[in-house]
C-alpha cells in the first residue's frame, strides 16, 4: 500500500472533485437565472404610466388620433 491510501483513496479523490465541479456549475446556473428574472420577481414591479397605456391603446387601434391627442393634452 502506498501511503495507506490504496485504490479506494484514488476513487474518493475523483468523486470529491466531481462533486465540487457539479456544485460550482449549479451555482453559476442558479445565479444567472436569478439575475435575469430579477425584474419580473421584484417586490415593486415597474408601473406603467398613463401615457404608456394611452400609447398602447392608440397603437392597438382602440382610440382615434383625435382622441389620443385630446387625452394626451389632458394628461400633460
């Protein structure tokens, strides 16, 4: 026996490093997913302004140009 380790010690060393590498990969994937979705899960999500809603309604064709201009003038 070489230093009292034998073949069992060599396998334990490989398994140990594979577990460490797996944990590092898991941590990187988890962190990247969390940072990408942070805005969606925020406690205070971004609120749309009245002007943003008005622009969307005009873009969808729900209101005419005249209505858009009149409401926009009222909002400002």
